[in-house]
């Protein structure tokens, strides 16, 4: 008995059904991929937090400065002091957010993904714009032992900058240096951060911005 063959119309109907199903599934797949990258980013910051807490414990409460002598970024300090090995050029590393467009060269861009939070001239107990550590000028430094509310104080997170050194840090308030928090997750509405007690959270953009507007002159934590 002859097998029935598809007519052109039947074939087009099948193709149309497949296209509709693909269109329905694609947003869910993209959302799943984005969620996986967000989870990976949170795990990255948790690793950074663990290392920073170790560094702090060995250095009288200080975190790595945002930079040293206006040139050495916070990640380089961890390399130089042996807390983590320096990644090879272009390698994948937990120092890069998987959602960042800057991950093509991990070695060059590690300080352009995660950044030290800065007070941008605000007076914050436990924070200094410039101090001297071991004879070197250290900039944008947090001392966890001095923080009043470490569980609500963001000390590191996802930042973006427009020049080679500004990207090592991001401002708690609007900055003339173009150091901004970068909301990479949940449709650009959330970012992942480390608090002064070492815990890590995903923080909503609106939640943060409402606190920016609440007090522009004095210091307030993001949340």
C-alpha cells in the first residue's frame, strides 16, 4: 500500500505550528538562561565576599581599597597578596559577571564588572576616600569593624565606569566621575551586591533609587 505523502499545504501548516511553538518557548528559554546567569553572578560575589572577609580579618577590618596609589585596582591587590591567583588573559573567572558585555577579556576587565562602593565625598563611619596603608596611598576603603550597620551597608557590587580606573568602583550617589551601579539582571532592574557583614543579595533598582531620592545630602544605605 502506498504511503501517503505530505502535500505542500500540510507541510506549511506543520512548519507554521513549529514556528508558533518556538516563539512561545523562546521567551521562557531566554528567561531561564538569564536566571542562570544571575545565579552565577550571585555565586561569583559570594566567592568575592568570602575572600574579602578573609582579607579583612587579616588586615584589621579593612577591605581591599578601590585602588592603591590611584592605579592598582582592588582585584590586583588580591592577586599581589596571594588571596587568589591572577587569571590568565581571556580566561573565565568568577571576577566577571556572565551578563557583562565586558567579559571578552577577563584579565583586562576584571575590575570593570564588580566594584567597590564609594561614598562620593559623603562622611560615612567606617569609610575613607583616602588613607595610607603600609606607606601607600589607598583610596575608597571600607573598614568593616567600624561600620554602624554592616548588614545594611553595601560595600561592593556591580559597577560600570567610562575610563580605565573609574570602573573599579561605583558611587553610592550620583558621581561626576561616571561611576554608576550597573543593573544587569531581571530585565535590567536588579544588581547583586555584598554587604558589610559579608552576606550577598540581589537588590531591586526601584528600592535603591527610592533611597537615593530620600536623602541627597547625608548618607543613607541603599536599602
